[in-house]
């Protein structure tokens, strides 16, 4: 009986040994990362249907940091915020402190640590596609889902136009003017003002051209609010309007520096004046995105 059991045990051990012998394909396996072929000093191989690849070569190609602990026999791959730990011969890996089952244990072959390609690629955020006919594995970065950017839209009381401002930290200020939108940032001293005027109505008051409209606003608004400021002519292009003038003003009062950006523009039927004003710190922080917001006037 003992001899019979020993024979069975020997057969089982032989079968197990055969099942884990690496299978090298007649044609070598090609691995591409973002369309570029990766060169390996030790060729990848198939083991029980799983592609095993040299860990360091693939990880470094993806811009990851690779560590190998000879004492604990654990391979560590760091990429971005992800840390993946794979024990040689073990069936459980660890990603960012959480256990994950391996489809094939890592192993050391001829001094190289081999890891299952699909497992490592997918855990580090890659798409992994196997082409059986060409024996090619394509690795590509997963496209990031764009984050939805919060915006706030305001429409003039006469519903003649609207503007969309970036973010939600805005509150509309009261204005009894049907053609004017005033929005203040809840973060502090930062405001956006837009007004439009019917060209035909302005002709009755003597303003015949866009240049005359800009001149009238400069003389009145600048004198009343920024008379002591330093005025610098600016350039801006708006896709929805024809710009006839733009200026930036810097004014200091009681050790507080404020800035303002004025734009004068026209459409076929209306003139527009737009102003972005605020204390220097907030103005400098948001002026670029607020200039872009002027493109949303419609």
C-alpha cells in the first residue's frame, strides 16, 4: 500500500511540475507600449496561458519606480499614487494596502523577476489587448474622464444676452438696469460687469460709431472710478464680438492695490462694455479664466 501511495504521489508531483514549466512560443511575444515596441533582455513567455514579462523592463517603460527585496522576495512597483507589491511565488498581491488575488504568481527566472503582464498593466491603469494572430500585446494609457467643471450662468433682465462664469462662487448683485449683469465673487473683492446697448438707440444720443462708444465709456468710467490709475492698453480677441478697445488699470489707494480690465466691443446690433475688477491677489488669480468667460457672452 505504501508503495502504491508513493507511486501516486510521484505521478502527481510530476504532473504539477509539467504544468508550471514555462512555454516559450515558436514566435516571440511582442509587447508595445503606446505604439512603441519594448525591448527585453530576457524574452517574455507564456505560462498556463498567462504572459509573464520581466518586471523591471515593463515598469520602467511606464515611468514607474521598481524595487526588489531579495530577503522578502517581494517586487514593488510605484507609479503615480499607486504602490503594487507582488510576492514571488505568492498568490496574493497588495495594491495601496489592499490584498488582490494574482492570476499567476511572480517568479524569478535566471535572475530576473517575471510578473503577469495583464495583472500588472491593469492594476497600474493601462488597457491591455492581446492579439493572438500576431502574438502582440498592446499597452495603452486609459483616457482620463474629464472632470465636470462647475459654472454659473447669468442672463440680463431683458434676456438680450447671457454670460457663463467659471465656478459656483458667484452671487448676482442687484441692478435696476435691464441690460446689465453684475456678479460678485463670494471669495471677496472681485466683480464682473457686462452691459449692452442698442446701436439705434445710442444714435439718438449722438454716439454713431463703436470708437465713439468706447471713448465715451473710457472718459466716464475711468474718470469716476480709476482717475488716478495707471492705464495700459491691452489686446484681446473675442470669437463672438468685434473688439474695439481694451485696457487694464492698476490703482493703489490706502495701500490696497486694485486692478480692472475693460473691454469695448460690438455685434451687428449692439455695443458691449465688459469690466472685470478686483483686489490684485484675486484679480491676478482669476483674470485668465474670466477673460475666457467673455467668450461665452451670447
